[in-house]
C-alpha cells in the first residue's frame, strides 16, 4: 500500500483527469505510472554498474599506470571526434557541403 501525503491540489487534479481519460481509476493509473517509472534503471544505478564493471576489469589501475585520468580520456576522445566531423574532409568541414561559412 502506498499513500501520498501533501500532494498539491493541481497535481491531484491532473492525475485524476489523466486517469479518467485512460478509463482507469486513480489508483490503477498511478500504479501504472509508478510501474513504468521503475521499469528502467536510474542514472545512479547505471553509473554504479559502470563503476563496478570498471573496477572489476582493473580499468582504473590500468589508467593510473598509463598516467591517464577519465577527464583527459574524455577530452581527447571529444577532440578526435571534432576533428573527424569538422576537420578537412569531415561532414561538417566549414568548406564542405554541410559546413557553414
């Protein structure tokens, strides 16, 4: 059982309206919305999974040994991507067909 206290009147009214439009009771509608909310992992859960996998693979140790840090790796990858996209011959080369002058 779930009770929601101190729900603003406008939120309650909007939920009732949406439930009515869906042909559902308010409880059914809210339960469905909550089920959809938890269907996917949160950003925090995804980041925690990435962190665990990186640690398990030894990635942080290998990066430290190579003298790398995550910020530097990201900046270098973005610079490489930008060169490919906006550099000579890239799809967004200022002198190319999609470039802007």
